[in-house]
């Protein structure tokens, strides 16, 4: 079976090198044939050359410089699709894979009969906490809040509501039904949206038998959760594609789950944009997923 590995990068040369080096090691034990399609979204730090040097034959696509995660992944995906690939593996460039990551993914794909999305869960570098993987969600509640959490290893046999996109295998059957990421999203929410759509179509979200790598969460300092940010900094962070989904993006995602609550969500998201400091004081920590993918 031929599989296209999709990733998108922007000026994170050292992180990208770590991913590519770990991927090269894991691919030595692969049973399937793989081709890498990497979208380089206007990097100026030599990321392009690092990808090509790490694994021979890697295809690097020159992004627009304004692709961000969702757009960059779709650009790589479209290129791979154009070359006849029908099975795909998403990877974030800040993941470090374990040597058995690719064999673990292949094993789970076979176990599910190539009929489900397969997530490779990752942990932080301390080895204590899962950071990204399958996701359990609740809501939206009466005021439009959605709570979500990474599911534990003990919940591996329980159904998930969606997943993070750090390491996800998309088999042909899922791709034929769902297509690519929704281009309505610029940076965040595309992976959550894809998982929700999969579940709505009866496509399950499975998980590898063990952790496949390391991916630390984004630092608290300087993020939207940092109470020391000045109002101007908070506003810029919130309106930046890597800060928070726009009100329209967040409303579109929530409407997948509950159409009638979408107007409430849009109103709350609009208040968040107009009055970010008030929002920062009163928001719930589990509301509106953010900080999906780092970019300078």
C-alpha cells in the first residue's frame, strides 16, 4: 500500500529536523511504501533544504506564506492526491516519533480493516501526560460552551468524539467520504472538524496500542491564558490565526454539532473579539480550543 505523509512547516527548522530524523528511523521498519509531501509555508530558515536532505525523495511544496496549518495541510494533500495517493498520514512538525511509531500505525490500520481514522497519541517530554490524541467532547451547553479532553489509554476501547491532528492516518474509505480538511478554517479547528464529520458519517476514530511519540504543549507564557499580557498584546494574540479561531470559524465548527446554538456561539465569540480583557477574566479554560499549531 502507498501512503502519502503530509506536513506543513514555517520557520521551525530545528523542530522540523527532529521530526524528519525520527521519521526516517521509524520508516526503516515500515511495511508499506511512503512518500513525503511537505508544505513549506514561506520559511526563510532553510526548512526546505532540511526536509529534502533528511529523507530522499521528499516533495516540498512552496506555500503562499499565509497558509497556516489548515491551508498548508490541504496544499500538501492536494498535491499528493494529484499524484494518485489515496491513503494519508498527517504529521505535525513538532512531533518526535518513536522508532516503532510507523509499525504501530500500520498494525492498527490493519486491525481496523482500513475503515477508521487511526490516531497516534503523543505525550509530553516528561513522560507523564498525554498531550494530543483522541478527544472526548461535551456540549455545546446552553450558553455555547464545549468542554474537551484528551482521552486516556484506559479509554482506548471507548468511542471518541474527535481528535487532534498531530499524528492521524486517513485511509481511503475515510478520504472518499470526507475529502480533505474544510478550507473554511485557516489554522485551527480543521482537525477537530474532520473528526466530528467522521463520527457523523459512522467512521470510527481508533488509536494505536501505545504512545507513538513526543509533542509538548505550547508554552503558557505569552499565550491567551497568560494573565500578564497587556490589553494590546492580548488583542493581537486573539486576532492572530494562531491565537484563536475567528468568530465565524468557531461558529461553523459548533454548527456541525448543534445548529440552533450557533447564533449564541457567534454572539459570544463577537464579544470575545470586541472585549478581549473581559473575556480573559471570565472565560472557562475548556472553552474554544486554541494554540493548535505554533508559528512565529
